[in-house]
């Protein structure tokens, strides 16, 4: 019977780290917002209303535990961290402007400085997606570009490559005869 409260504490600690990370990203976005070149709001997740409903249920559960069951506030730590995520932090993170800034690109998973980009690739399907490959690792980030911003995004990338903010040198077999702007 002791397993559930222990699991809720572990969930609470995990959600605490997630909440702090997303709040730090939001603060970083607020500082970078002045240098925005082309941004748009983040897309809502497919089950966004269900996230909010889970948050509402967690709020009711916390009130029930505190008011009716008279448990100590520290015993609802896990539920409180989950409530903060579902009702406050996750909707707040959707306000972060995805797109192009003076110093980098804000992808679906965070900010990538231009100096760390080693490759770019477009995927045109249901959604137009820009894939950013890191310079020295086999790791990629994606940015879903709304169709009205597609042409401007391509132009911005060409300008950043022409200004040498983004360059694809340092790869094997780079013979110097390739114009980086053609990669966009």
C-alpha cells in the first residue's frame, strides 16, 4: 500500500524538473523575443483539452485530499507538480514563439544557435518541417513551419547562410567547391 505514495513522490520530482526546465525556456524566450525575425506560436498538442481536463481533475483531487482527508500538504507534492505542469507550465510553453531569431532558431524542442547547425533539410508533406542537424553530433531538431511562413523562412535561411551565420564546412570531403546557400 505504500507503493502509490512513493510513486507519486517520484512523479512529483520528475515533473518538478520538467516544470523548472520549461520555465527557464520561457524566461529565455522573453529575453530573445526582441531579436525575433520570423516567429509564430507553438502548435497545441493533439489532446490539449484532455491535458487541461487532467489538470482540473488533479486540482479537485488535491482539494479533496487536503479538505476532506486532511492529509499534510507535503503528501500532495506529486499531484501539485503535475497540476502545475498541466494547467500552467505546458500552456505557457505554447506561447514560446517558434521560428527564427537573430542568434538562432527556436525548434519544437528548444533553441538552437546558428553556430551549432551543421545541416538543414526540408520535409514537405502534410506539414512543412525544417530539420536541423547539429554540427558535431548525430542529433536533429525539427521545426514545423506554417505554410504562410514557408517562403520567408527559406529566404531567412539563405540570408543567414550568405552572412556565414550558418555554414556547413568541417564535414568530411569538403573540397570548398560547394555553395552553402544551395543547401536551402
